[in-house]
C-alpha cells in the first residue's frame, strides 16, 4: 500500500469481535443493526428511493470517467462490493428485513452501467450463490462491515474471470509480465482484530468475544517473466478502493494470486470516499511517473448514493460534481 501526498490515504487496521448473545432489539445503536446468530450490520447499507437522484449522478460520473480512462489507454474494471445486508439478509432481525428497493439496487446499477459500456464486475450473484456463504468460514465478518478473507478471495477470483472474459481487460492484463505468487491458507482459525460495528454499539450492549476467522498468506515465488527485475521495479496494475481494499482484508494479496501479477494497492478511508481517493492517486507521482495498464477500482454499493457533492461527508472532501469531473478530465488529458 502507498501513501498519497494529497491526503492521508492509508486506512488504519480494522478491528472486530464475535457476538455471543441472543438477538437484541431494544439496544440497537443509531448506526448498527443487531441481527440473528451474532451478526451485526451497518444501517447505512439500507437504501431508499430518495437516494435515486444521487445514485444516478454517481453512475453518470463513473460512466464518463470510464471513457476518460479508455481514451488515455488505461483499462478500467469497476468492482462493486455488494452490501452485507443483502448477502446475509436471512440474518437481519425480524423487525428490520431487507426492503425491495435495497434488494434490487445492486442489479439495477450493474445493468445500467454494463449497458453504457462500463466494465463492471458483478460480485452480488457470486456471493449470494457461493457455498461458502453459509459455511463456518463465511464471506463477511460477523461483527465488522468488511468481507472476511473467504469473501476477499472470492472477489479476487471473480475479478480474474471477468478480466479473462472481457477482451479490453484481458489485453491489458496480458501486457503485464506474469509473476508467480503462491497462496496458503492457515491451518486453524485465528482471532480477528476487526470490530468496526462493535465499536458503534451503545452502552449496555451484549457482551462480545473475539471472532475466529481463517486467513491466507500470499508470497511471491519467482521473478517476473520480463527478466531479472530489481525491487524498485514499477508495477502496471493499480488496485484502488475503500477499506475493503485495505491489505488487512487479504483482498490485494488475493488479486496478486489470482492475477499472478504484482500490483499497487491503495485503500481510501471511508470519510474521504472514492472521488477524493481517485483524484489523489491521479495527482500523485505514483500515477504520473508510472501510468498503469489496468486499474481495478473497488467501490462499495452503499457509496453510490454519495457523489462528490454528498452533503453528509466532511466538508474537506465535498466537491461540485462537474468540478470533480473537470479535474479528472484534465488529469487524464
């Protein structure tokens, strides 16, 4: 992971624990839904029709940005992280079921963007249909917003399949020298330190114990096929996104393994959002001196209601929508 100069764009380590008490309705916090069987969810993932205008603005900006990258000779794959409340809707409390609008939002976004020519990776159906969803190594952490290592690797595998099936993306990947990475799962579960939802519970909430989860390790086995490369060699793939792209989730290493390529990974703190993050990267020497052949841009589904001018974001990170697009256009000119 790198640190960009425009903003402090390195997310801190995420923390979480496991729920060990019955479902509690009365002690829900303003931010957290206490679900069944020890599952916690963020209320922010629930969408409403009132979000439609901002969601359409976000879609339009991403469509235009995709075309800007294409004209600059950079292939862009957009990865939308599905909301945990849909993937595990059966774990929501009976008094807070998944509504029809939120349930259908992902596929509507995906369909609209695909029809406009954006290369979007659909993780929603893959996650819903994965046999791992109901296993003892689930796709998301119980007490944290983020995906578990199992989900991170499934995302990486799905991205690789989408790249292989999309000529523009496949051509970009094939232009990058292959490197050998090996993946090994741990032989036992370990205590997860991720607990962002637990931290938001009110005083008097049930007692929690550390969540146990499986992790994997990815190591580089060989030098690039390009020849004898030094440690300072530049990479031609950039993986940028939210805290789901934080190295602690395993997602960047999962992509190194599935793509068999090294890559630059950049994680954007949630308070800054995807727009500030992408602009910061394009302004940074990491981009200016080494333009990638392929960018994999991860954005959580819940962020689609938050275009650059989203009024509930910290004022430092709010921008006029058209001004943001104009700056990105100049940076990619």
